[in-house]
C-alpha cells in the first residue's frame, strides 16, 4: 500500500514542515516522470520509516516548483523541517536515489 501523498500548494508547507520528507516533482505529460513512478514507489517502500513521501504535479501547482527552484521534471527534493536540503533532477536508479537520500538524512540529523 502506497503512503505517498498527493500535494497541492495549500498543503505543501505543512507537509514538509516536520521531520524529513521526500517530494517528487513531476508532470502528467512527462515521459521520464512516468518511468520514475515505480522507482519512487520502491523508494517509499524502502525508506518510509525515515521520511514521509509526497508528489506534486508542476502543471497543477507551478508555484511550488518555482518557490524551490525546481527547473526540471522529474526532480526529487529532500526536506528537513521545511528546509530544502537537496534537489536531485532527472531519472535515477532506486539504489542511487536511496543512497543520496540516506546521505542527506544522516547529514541533517
């Protein structure tokens, strides 16, 4: 069962405000974003004990992407208590993303 939360502009700040969160920025028209979906689901399965996971469609909520300097989709953003720690742009493997996210979580702890 997926615990990934669909995020829109009004709820975004509350979602990333506490603890660690990982957000996928994507768009419905983006082919690499569609390919990234199962990778993101796999990441959530592996790391849900460490962070909450959400996703936002930049076509639906463009202000969120602009606020955090997201210029490409798909992009993965790692937050700690509302602060953006890192943006990982482009499609990557599960193992590469898992390693990058864990490094960010450890550095921020």
